[in-house]
């Protein structure tokens, strides 16, 4: 197998880490969204002769995980609040920690769907094109910077993170089976009871193991791809900014030349990035407040083993949302600081270069606040964290 060129490794390295571990495994295999070693691209294309196995695995995941999880939650909530037994065989056999685990699984699946759906839906119209445009810009910037000044250490560090994340979720998919089946934590255990069969008989246990392995593999794969997509965006923006600021601090002409090209990229990125960032921040804020509230309320009233998934979801949401907000804020500040530095280097305020730099707006990403786009700056990082804390405390005080 031939090794990809260095620029491919630097730009698409996180996808290579995913492909080497998961796509080359017999347990996972390839999805229609996969790494193409001939094109050196992360592509979305469907071929039935190649992808029918992945479609079967996804179908089994719906049958063995999503449908049972929703069934257990509906049965529990209907009996708890509506006092109607929709599934009479459940009675009181579903422990609270199992219900909590189903909530945790549903939230993870919802989070993966929120990240995945826009990316997949707009892949042909926007995502693939944006990757190509950014890669062309990346190669142009790399050509004028020596290897030690092109930010390669950023990609190396992020690829290590991607490798670790993919390896962890590869192993988690198997550890979950080992941990769930002996303690009857898998949702199929209760569905088999509802169907009137013995869940601990040998055929039932084998069916539970096979379905749970397939389901966990697909969920863990989805989370791994989501992490790789996030790391890819971080690598793209940080490498882009690192090389441009390095050029701009050495030469105003070079800095302005590449600034104009980057500004075209940001013009194309602005609308989809604003919608996506706003969607992630709003949903992340709502769920983070709710999970923080649930964690505080349940602390001391229930054993931690029954609700560990709730604080885990709160921490995970906080990490993802704040990473997006921090990255957007840092991008704006880098543009702002570098343009100011370039203006200070101009010999005269009447010079052509100074007037061009003065007319150059600060680039960055926006978010919808109050119905209008708001440029993400450093103060939003503090405001977001303070607002989450304020509404969490307010909700606790309002209900106690």
C-alpha cells in the first residue's frame, strides 16, 4: 500500500487515523461515508455491492438498539406519569439505572444525529466543495512556508488525539458487550421478556450478544467519525491561521495577498457555518443546563451508579460546545491582532498598503443571537459559561 503525500497526511490525517483502525477492521468495515485511498479523500458515495453489509448493520442497530431504547422509555414514562401500562410484561422489572442508561444512549444518538445530519445532507452541495477549496488554500500557504514554520506540529498533535479517540471507541464497542450482557443492561433483554421468551437461555443470549456487538460497533463508529470531523475542522482553521499570521508578520504584501484569498473562503463559509454554530450552541446550552440541573438534584438522593451518564453527558456537551465557541473566538482575535500588526508596520498612514489594510474587515464566524448574526469574540466564551451557570442555578432555585 502506497503512502499518501505529506500534504494529504497533514490535511486529512485524522481521517487516515479513522480508516487505519476502523475501516480496515472486519467488525466495522466501510460505510458510504469513507476514506477513498485512490482519491485520497473522505468521500460520500453509495455502491450497493460494497455497502450492503453496512446497510444491514445499520438496520440491525435500529432493530436492536434504537427501537428497544425508545420502547423502554415510553413504557417507563407512561407508567410513571400517565398511569397506563402500554407494555404490561415490563411491570416493575426495569430498574432505574437501566432507564437512566437508555436516556444516556438516546442523548448520545441524538447528539450524533445533530452533528451528522447537516454534514451528510449538504455533503454534495457544500461539504465536499468546502474541503477541496480549503485544501487548495492549504497547499498555497504551505508552498511559501518552510516545513518548520507551516504548523505541522498542530496536525501531528491532532492526529495523535484522533488515533487515541478511535482506538478508545474501537475497544469500548467490545467492552460494552462484556459489561452489559452479564448484568442485563442491554435493552434487548427486556424486549425478549416482553415477547414472552426466556432472556437467559442460550439462543436468547447469543442473539443479544450478536445484536449488541453490531449496535455498539455502529454507534461507536458514528461517534469516532464525529470526533474526526471536529478535529478536521480544528486542524483546518488552526493551520490556516498559523501559516497566514506567520506570512503576514514577515511581509505586508504577502499577508494582504493571502488575506484576500482567505476572505473569499470565509464569505463562502459564513452562512452554513453561522447556521451550524448557532444550532450546536443553542441545543448544547439547553441540554447542558438540563443535565447540570439533573446532576445536582440527583446528587445524594441516588447512588452515582444509577445516574453516572447524566454528568458525563453534561461534561461532553460542555467540551464540544466550548471547543467550537473558543475556536471561533480565537479565529476572530487572530485576524484582528494580525491586521493591527500589519497596519503598525506601514511607514505612512497615507500609503496605499495602510489604506487597503484599514479597509480590510476582521474575518470570523457569526452566531444568531436575538435574531441577528453576532460576530463571535472572546467575550462570548465568558458569556456562554456564565449564562449556563446562571440558568442552572435559577432552575434549581425555582424548583426547590
